[in-house]
């Protein structure tokens, strides 16, 4: 069976919703030490800008209703993937999700401490194309500010953080095995930024998806085993201390020659400026 992009399905999608969105192909086996597929647990205090998107009303109380990831770029601004806010993902239009919020500063999603902050408003990139995942960006405005030091700087165009071979880290609460074992504690995996030519070769179009270097970035390991997965969508990819990508899509999870594809943050900066 051909592998197809599956990473844009959130952790808490029901089988009915998942079937309506996309027919899932079998994921590749994960690495033996897989956590977020090939990673490890990390302390939220060391990455306070990594936040979880939550709605208990839409996704239930398990894991505090987490369904996607996000990243704080300012005290009241969080970036995430546009597809996380699609009506077929949420099961309702965003204005109807009364308890949409972010969870920050908490090691265990359903544990004590940290903050749960309501989302005051949302902005979805008008250039987002759900057929191709191009322009996969949304901005959440929070009802109250995160603590000082909770935001991460973004890497602009020309930053060395985008250079092929650069070591990067992806964060999330998603599937840790490729088979539906979701995390309740923040995980991180080390990957490398890949050359655009590698990404085009992996995703030339068709059922594998098409890579667009102007709006996307890909990262991973050619041998597979380290990757983001379902439920990590919208979460941060960080290189050289700066945000370079948002988890967007991919073919399988940790599959050889199928790196993860991310929304390119330098493009996101441009989209936000153009619509300010």
C-alpha cells in the first residue's frame, strides 16, 4: 500500500474523523528507544515555549484534551499548524469550541502546576491550502500572558539555522511509536535539517505529497527512526536556539527516506507581516 501523509491527524481524532480525512497507511516500525519516535522525555522548564493545544469538550479528559502542539513566540501569541483548527479535525468550527486553550509549564498534561490559558482569538493563514498543506500556519492570541521567558525567537530568512546538516530538535506530546501510543509528558527527538533536494526527492508529488521549498522545511534522519508523528502537529522544530519549523505532515512516522515536513518559519514571518 502506498504511504501517504498522515502526520496532520491530531492525537485525539476518532476513527470516524480519521477515516473521513485520510485513509491511513501502515506506519513504519519505530526505533527500539522510540519516544516521539526516537526521542526522550524532556522537562518543560527547559523548553517553556512548547505548549499543548487542548479541548476537553472535543477530545475528552484523557491527557487533558491535548490534540496538537504549539509554540509561544510572544507572551500572548502562539503559533500552530492551520490544519489543527480545521472543522473536520475539531468536529466543529473554531468559534464553537468554547474551551479551546493552551497548556503551558506542566510536565504531565493531566498533572498539577503550569497554566491552562484560554484562547481569545485565532488567525488562520489565508494562503493555507488543505490539499497540499502549503501555508500551514495559524496564530492563537491568548487571554492572558505567559510568564516572562516563555517565548522563543524565530529564525528569519537567511539564518544559519536553516543550513542543511544543522542539528535540530522537535518537541511534542504525540504518538511515540507510530501505532497510537500517545505521550502525557513532553518529548523531544534530535533530527537534522535536510537539503531541499533531499526533501523534493522524498516528496515529488502524488500519493507521497509534494514538497514546496518556499513554504516548507524537512528534517529527519535518512535511516529513519527519529521523527514527529500524529498528535505532534503544530509543535516546534528548533535549531541553534531559534524556531525554524512547525510540525506539518509526512509519510509514516520515522520511516526511512521519508523525513518529517515542517512549515518553514521564515515564510510564516512573511505571511504574518503581510496580513498584519
